[in-house]
C-alpha cells in the first residue's frame, strides 16, 4: 500500500485557513469532499469529531492524523493540509500543529485503516521530511514530496 493510492493531488492544501481545532476538522472534510464528490462534508466532519472525542489525534512534532470510518465508502481516502501559522490541536506534546493528514476508511476495513495510519505516522517521524513539507510552496509540490518520500524503501 502506498499513500498515493489514497491521497489524490486534489486533496492537498498548501495553506489551510483554519485557526481552531473545529475549523481544522471542517476544512479537512471540505477538502476531502471536493476531491471526492461522493463523500458528504457533514458526514466527514461528524466522523472526525467523534474520533477526536476519544482523545486528540495530534501525535506531536507538529503532526496530527485525524481519522475515522464511514459506512458506504468503498476505499480509503485522505486529505492533507498545511497550516503555516499552526493550530492548537491539543497535541500530546502541547506544541502547535502544522501538518494535518485526515484519513477516512470504509466501515469494515480495520486492517487497511491501521496499515495506513502506521505508514503515515512512520513517514512523518522524519524531521527533514516535515521541514521540507513546510517549505514546499504549492499543493502539487507537497503531494510530490509525500509520494517521493513514501516510495523510499
């Protein structure tokens, strides 16, 4: 499984406008819905909010991976947004979050969902990669960096 399989270039935003956690979840959902018109923004927001109630998906080092499962989906889908300003996402390290990778999976896909989360988490552990993403000027540059880094052995 490669991230390019579920993250389309249309689902990447280089400069998100959200300033609060609630706005982040809404902007990620809107981005996913624009890239995949069969997905409903309100349902996506609800799924991501429900997961956040269990605890923040802010994993630290400026990264958050909001995620959830949605009935009626046939494949894993993702959105990636960069907040240049940073957002208080209640991350485990208490630092502002800049990199948001939203992942929504079909309701019955535990294995695929967990593999994708692990892959994303591993990718974003690399400080040089995180810095390169923050320096990338456009959405297409960011998507290319993610695909390139994910292709490394």
